[in-house]
């Protein structure tokens, strides 16, 4: 099993990378990145991508799945940049990967409240939803993961973004309902599990992510 991973320097993507390198069923993890990770591992392959809209010179053949964790908060960039990163980058990569392998499983890390109908006011909900809809319209294997608050654990390490301040609240809400938060390492297990085995459901909400077992 060979997988492609993006967002490997981020919180969720970093935990996916850690677990993937430990998984004996995964023989190669190809990370698409702008800069080297500074990590050496027999199963790790880095592909330096200068433009996430152009894969004409990137060899994506031989992969079975992609876990797309590349993303940014809507509060960190202007609207046009958020749309380019969240939607345009994702669609360009998916098209190139499906051209290399039409049966590739594309696992898109979306988010709670993603709205494919784009009826919600929040930019995040509309653009994540638009990405889900347009990926589905490609007619290839695609899976959408909608976690709520992603909690850090001893395995994943701490969050480094502003959302780290909400960890105590996320932990409390987790005791009240399975809809409000998920451990980062469980999210990574679910992403990797679906990448390897597929899923009967194309959309996995927070509760389904928490309940995932191989």
C-alpha cells in the first residue's frame, strides 16, 4: 500500500504521518510539500511541489490512496487565498491523482458544518462544502471527513495554533456528546483506515470518526 499525504507539517497531518510510518501494511508514504520535512525514514518519500495547482512534472503513479490534510484557517488569510488553498489546490491534485490511478481513494479532511449546498454564511462551511461537492462530481472514490474540535493527545502532541486554548472546553464537551470533539490520533486512525479499506459511507461525521474501527 502506497499513500500520498499532504499537510504533513500540520497538527492532523503530522499524526497521520507518524501512524503511517509505523503501519506495516503501508510500504510508502509520499509527502507532497513545499519544503523538506527534515525527517529520514525508509518508507518516506518527499515530493517538493512548488505550485499546488500544477502537477505536470510530478510523478503520482503507483499510489493507492491520498490523505489530504492540507489546509489553513479562514482567519489567517484573505478570502481569495482561502478559496485557492481549500478548493483549487484540492481539486487540481485530485484530478492529477485520478489521472494516474482512477481507483485511488481520495480522503479529504473537511470539517464539521461543511455545506455542499453552500447555504451557510460562514466561508469555511461554504468552501469546504464546495470542495466536497466538486470532488464527488469527479465520479471517483472520494471520502469526506468532518471532525469537530480535534483534541491533542500524548501521541499527537500539543496543538500549536490558536485553537489550543479550546482544549479544556473540547475535553469537557467530549464527555457530554460524541459530536463535539475527537482525539487527533483517532482521527488519524480513521483517515488511514478508510484510505486502506474504503468505507460504506462517503461522509464521516465526528461521531462516525470516533467510532471507527478496522
